[in-house]
C-alpha cells in the first residue's frame, strides 16, 4: 500500500518536472531581458549595469528577483487595471514568474543553442534620419555634485511654419548615463518668457513666467529607455516660423567628467496633416499644501468644446508627489478611467501613450493628484513647509501634459470651454506670497 503511494508520488512529481523544467537563461530569461530590460540595461545606456550576457546577468540574479517582486523594474507605474498603453513596458504575469523561477532554480545558464538572436539596437536616431538637427554647444558635466537644471536656447531660424511628424532629443553618446531627462519646449520668439535669454547654455531658475510647456508647446522629452516620438500618419505638431527650441536638461553625475552635446532631431510631415497634435497641459497652479499633510488632494480639469482624440498622458509632480489619476467624464455623465498611478515616482517621468481615445464634444478631462508633505515621505526636503506651485524641485507642480489630436482647421483658441468650472485646490489655509 505504502509502496504504491510512493510510486504514485514519484510519478506525479516526475511528470511535473518533465512538464515544467526550471527556466534557463538562454531559453527563458534572455528573450525577456531583450524585450523588457535591455532598452536601458545595455552598455552606454542609462541603467548602471548591462543585462545582456549570462555573465552580466548572473551576479544580479537576487536583485532581479527582488526588483521584479517589488515591481520596481522595469520602471512602469501605471495600475494595470486602468487604461491600455501602447508603450507599456511592464512584465506580464508569465514573464515575472519565469524570472523569479529562474532565480529560485539557481539561475542556470542552460544551453547556448536555445538562445535568441542578439537584440539589434538602433544606432543613433530612433525616429529615422532627421530633416533638421539642432545641437547645443558643449556643456561640461562634472564628475560629481548636484547640478541644477540647465537651460539651452536653440533658435530654429525657420522662416515658415513646420509640421513635425517625428521628434527626438538625444544626449551625446558619452553623456547618456549622466542625462537624467531632457524636456524640449518651443517658444514663439516674442514669448515674454524668452526675453533676455542668451543663446546657448545657462544655469537658471528657469525661464520664469510661463512654466515649462504651459505658455507654448512641449515638443518632446527624453528619459532613459524611451525612443523618440513619432506621431501617427496624418497627425503632426505645428512648430511656428521663428520659434526657438528651449531645452531643460537634468544631469546626474556618475563619477566621470564628460562633455555633453545634446541635440534635437525633427522630421517634417511631407504634406499638411489632416489633424494637428496639440500639447495641452491640464494644470492646477494654485497649489497650497499644508505642512505635514500626508494626503493632500489637488484637482484640475478642462472641458473640450469639440470632439478630440487623446494620444498621450504624462503626469508631473515633484518630490511630494504621491499618486495621480486621470479620467474623462463624458457628456452623458459616465466616467471613463484613463490612468491611475498609485505610487508616483518623480525619478521616472513617464509618458503613457493611450493610442487614440476618442473624447466627444463636451467631455471633461479630469485629473486628481495626492501629495505627501509628511516626514514619512523620504524625499520630502521640508515637512514643515507650506508648499506652493513652482518650478524648483522643492516647490510642487500639478500638471498632466497631454497630446491631443484635433482637425487641422480647428482654431486652437476655441478648444476649451471657457465657462468650465475652474480648477481647485482643496486647501484654504494661509498662503505665502507668490514670488
Ligand atoms: C527605462 C529603463 C530601465 C528598464 C526598462 C529597466 N531598468 Fe533596471 N534599472 C534602471 C536604472 C536607471 C537603474 C538604476 C537604479 C534606479 O535608478 O532605480 C536600474 C536598476 C536595476 C536593478 C538594481 C536595483 C537595485 O535594487 O539596486 C535591477 C536588479 C534591475 N534594474 C533589473 C531590471 C530588469 C530585470 C529589467 C527588465 C525586466 C529592468 N531592470 C528594466 C533602468 C531600467
């Protein structure tokens, strides 16, 4: 009786092992690393170590297991149950399981015959050969220290309006590991915020009036691991004649001094597009976060006067940012949740590409943000401060940058309903004078 029982047991476990052998690097893990990790974890990219060969990955096995379990890697902060994103880089359930099982099984190498072909990464521009390139003068990134945002003004000299089909910001290859982010905005030459700005690089508090992307357009941004921006066929973004491009660059020194020459590449639409892509910032500039408040809510909303298509969402807060949600309330009063970022991380300024979400005329696009100004927030520079809106990292912001497609002929000044309820902050305490 007992013997049969044991035989039966051996039969079952043997069968299970035969059906699901422990994952190996070459067969199971390497394809996942190629798909989901090597955009950053390869030589010369933003991550501090490569995950290309077995010998590179093996020492990190335990750390990989932890980062997958804690959902720290790949960096992707959208709640998987809300919205769908064409650039979603998170791991599927099966991929996470395979990585964890590989580590638990002793992180075996497996048979090199099972390995996928090495991934081929674009050298240079990911958008293709640009029609125009603007390069900044060299900037010496020091080996150590904390560097304030650098601003670079790049005049385009365009004498006619241009329709941008694709755009990419690229740090110099040698400086890639030190470039934390680049935001490229365009400004009309008569924009008040451009007054008195020298050409070239300067360290500054920022262009002053008109925070990034709010007065004129945000053109593109660069964060490690994200390719350039290519708008769908028939959709392009207007860059008016005479516009200046302004780069905001955040350098994070890595122990090695380098010279950066970041550049912006543009590809123009061959013909005027049927639809214009607008960069619309849904913002609440009247933030006042009370000292010590662990869960302070701020809302912002706009109402569309016309049917539009939503293409992308990029929530933006600073060190006290905690969570962020975006939803659309349709004219029939139903609500569609578009994005939920339950644990916002200011280190990762992610653009969530929504595909094309049609929003009928009268739709209210609503965003809610929560801030943690308590001492429990490890990033909080000063829990005793009342925090207001501003572009310093010690100030706060409550913005969701969006890409919206509208018919080409549409007058963008009439895009939003004027009588829509104003954005509001939920706090009415004492305020500091605005600088
Ligand atoms: C978008 C870029 C990017 C992608 C994609 C990415 N990583 Fe990372 N990874 C980084 C950066 C940058 C760091 C350095 C630490 C940090 O900034 O969080 C890092 C750190 C790590 C660490 C060290 C964590 C620690 O606790 O020290 C591990 C392990 C790791 N990544 C594994 C992975 C794996 C596995 C994948 C794919 C499943 C992946 N990463 C995808 C950028 C990326």
